[in-house]
C-alpha cells in the first residue's frame, strides 16, 4: 500500500478519506456473499480488494486542504515517520490504544464471516471502524501539533 507524493496528494481529498471508511464493510459483504454466490463471490471480493488499493488514488488532489479529512491524512503521514521524528508521546500512546481498540472488532468480524452471521459482521465492522474514525481525528491533532516543525508539513496545507 506504499504511496508516493502524488497518491498522498490525491488521498488528502476529503472524498478519498470519507469513502475509505467503506472499504471494510464492502470487503465484509463481499466475503459474506460467498455462501450465496459461491465462486462468483471472488468477483466482489476482488473488486473490494481493488477498491482498498485504488481508493487513495481515486480522487484528484483537493483545491483546499484546510479541512478535517485532509489534515487527518497529513497527520498519518507524520505518524508513519514516527521512528525518524519526535512526536509527542501522548499522541503515540493514544494511536496505539485506538489501533488495539479497532482490533477488538476483528474476532467478531472474522467469526461472523466464518459463520455467515450478518449481525456479528456488522458488530465487528462498527467496533473496528469507530476507533479508526477517532484515530483519524487524532492524526489531525498530530498534524496541528507538528505542522510547524518541518517546512514540508506546512506546504501540505492549501487554504
């Protein structure tokens, strides 16, 4: 899933960020469909996997990045450099906590997909996605706290 500068610029489009939240539910429904579609379910599964890869590249760079979604992608870029940058510890801790909380939905999701129980699949998706939304919000906070530490970070913001 490595992205170059062009892909990151496109992913900073709010439409990319908001539609990104559709990835897990779409993949879940595609896998769930296997009992009804049989081998034909490989088509929606493949399309879902393609969407996961293509989504950050699907939209043009936004004209303005002065919004929550764009700043979330900027914070994510900074967070991914955490081994080379000094990011305040409270951000790192909560990001890891939110990742663990998101992971708590995976057992229900996996078991629901295995047993084809739509309620468990929905529960697993919700428990996984809600902390992910909070994670994006935390990435906005990281960006706001770190934007003045590197000239490159300030350049990402377009009014």
